[in-house]
């Protein structure tokens, strides 16, 4: 059986696995930021601000929290998929549907935030 050399210094696989780990941490940081925004919008702003209805802020906070959870999930699944692809000397691309979904959700959250600020 040949000796594995893909983890030796200078190996492309080793660098790619390390890059995937760093990318996973970026997904998690973004997820944590979305969760923090969710807490801020859903709990802190209604308590500190002079807002009539709290429900739009709470609903928006929940949506940001769900977005953060989705980022944790997708990022974690992504690093697993990249690892499996490397084991087969292949490439795993983040699908256009996933990217479009994340983008659409982010844009929707931004627009909802604008609406809540303007009319909340």
C-alpha cells in the first residue's frame, strides 16, 4: 500500500483542509453576528426604545436568529462536503441555489429591518 503524502508540508490537500477550517470559522462568526443582531433587535431595542408594538421587533429578531442558525448549519455541512471531496481528489462547489437562498434571505432581512425602522 503506498504511503499517504497528501498531508506532508507543502501539500495542496493540507492547505485546502486548513482553508476549509478557516472558512468554517467565518461561517460561524457570521452566524454569531446574526444571532447577536437577533437578540439586539428582538429584545434590546424594544426595551430601550420608545416603540409602540414590540411584535415587529421580536419577529425580526427571530428571523435574524434563524438566519444565524442556518449559517451554522450550512457552514458545518460545507466543511464536511469539502473534506469528502478532497478524499476523492474532487472539488465540491457551493451550489448556486444555496448561495441564492442565503443572498435572498439576507436581502429580505435588510428590507424588513428598513420597514421595521421606518414604520415600527
